C-alpha cells in the first residue's frame, strides 16, 4: 500500500490535501473583511427600514390616526357615531 503524500490526510477512498495556511498580510485581510461587512450593512438596514415602513403604512387606521385616537379617548373613534346607545 502506498503512503499518502506528505501533508495529506487519508479518508476512505479519497486523499484530501491539507491547505497550507500562510500568514500573508493578516492586517489587510481583516481590514478588507470589516469593509465588506460594513458595506453589506447598508442594504440590510435599508431593507429593514423599508419593511418596517410598509408594515406601519398598511396597518389599519394609519399611525397618525391611531395616535389621535389614543389621545382623544374612545369616544372620538371613527366608529363612535355608528354605535347603538340606549
């Protein structure tokens, strides 16, 4: 049986070479990673703001009407004239 090449690990039926990690410029790699992450935050935040805006706008009554109704009390609701009173 032949031995696997140096730096390789033997798996059943497959020889997988280990990747040699070189230190390279770790500082530049981390800077590039951080810049990439920060740039991906922009469309993510815009998407979250868009979803929140759409949910608030399509909620029944709208945000301004709900605040006015809470400040005015239950008698000032739009359905108040339609209620039956005895």
